[in-house]
């Protein structure tokens, strides 16, 4: 009997009979929604919110890493005729202003009747004035306050993302950056950067995703879609980039203003399989491309794939 599938570079391997009973190994990248950032208190100049954590990052392609220092995961086995549901997490909202935490990002997942669901956890929200960041796929940054120490960075999820950075108190008054898929949020004075994300070539070219949001006032966004804080002034934080799971940045709060925190970027789910095994049956309008002998499906919104 003919064997299914050609072996693309680092791709899943099809095997078994054509038609009923066919099974297929599929590589995936699942990134959750990034978190929204917090804000400072408008009666306290330069007390700003922490950056939002990046969405959880799980990867089974080739030998590429998962987030939080995790190793490559095992590809999924799909069965012919089975419907696999794709959920793409939304980014969390930034706090609207006046001192408070942002909102965690939403989870992304792949589920089906014959597989264990793959779930990436939404990013942890950045903290408000003088409180700690929330836990999530990557942790949110702590918010700055009037004394030191103040807000502690939130914890990342094992094998999905790193912790957020803690804030630094008076006289620096710097909030922590959100954690990224590739590194923790930064806590150095003058550089409350979000943690960098990770690069993947699952689509055929290298793309970095999963960057944490910069801490309020002057934090740089992590590589991979993290928002960058606007600097001192009554300016709202920058949102994370859509479909990267990047975290939003904290505000540039100062006396007399009420800026908001940046929102998190939405997540993404990517599947890669041998073209010989691609059924062509999807919902949700994923972007479909090829790379060598493989077909890649990029879901920027909810949908499904029938193997």
C-alpha cells in the first residue's frame, strides 16, 4: 500500500493508508493573546503601570524552543475525517487610566476528539500603581510606587513564558516590563524593557513573536510584538502587535493626566503538514501557503481544520 506524505524539512510525517484510517503528524505553533498594561495614579507624577506579559508560546516544529526555556514539544497526530477546532486568544485590554491593572490575555488552543488539547495561557496583566503583576503565559510587570521595593513581577507558566519584571521605587519610579517567551521582563533602572520573544521558521521564514510589553514611562517593548512605553508625559501606552501575542506597554503618566495602558496583541495558531496529506477543508479563513513539500495554515482568528 502506498505510504502517505513527503518529508518536508522539520515537518510532520504522514503515515498509514490513504483514505479512511489515515493518520497524520502535524507540527504546531500555538501563541495566546498578550496582556494589557496597567496605569499609574494621576495625582502621583511618574507613577506608572507595569507592562503586559506575552501570551504563552508552545512549539512542536523542528527543534525550535517553546517559551519559558521549554524544549520542542511532540507533534500532534491527526486522524482522517476528524475536525480539529482552532481557538485564537484575544489580547487583554489595557487599564483605562487612573491607577489599576490591565486584563490578562485569552488562551489559544487546538482541540479534537482524539487528541489531548494543546492550550497556551494568556499573558499576565501589567500591574497598577504600587501593586504586583499577574501570572499568565508570561508574567506581567509590577507597577511603580513611592517606596522601594514595590510591585513584584508576575510569574510565567512553565514551558510557555518567563516572569515579568519587578518595579523600582523612589527616586527612579520605574515599572517592570512584561515577561516574554524568550526572556524575563527587565528591571534595570532606566530600562524597564519587556522580555524578548522567540523566532520560529514554521511558516518558511523566521518570524519573532511573543514579546513582553515595556514598563511604564520608558520601557522598550520586547522583540516579537511587545509595545514600547511612550516616555514621560500624559501619553497612553502602546498596544502589542496583533497575532504575535505581544504585551501592551505601561503609560507615560505624569501630573495632570489620565492616560491608559496599552492593550495586548492577539495570538495565533499555525499548523504545518506534508502537502500530500493536506485535505483542504477548513473554516475561519486561515492563510494557506506552501514551503517545499509542506503546507502551512496560519489561523489569525478562530476556525477549524478537518484532516
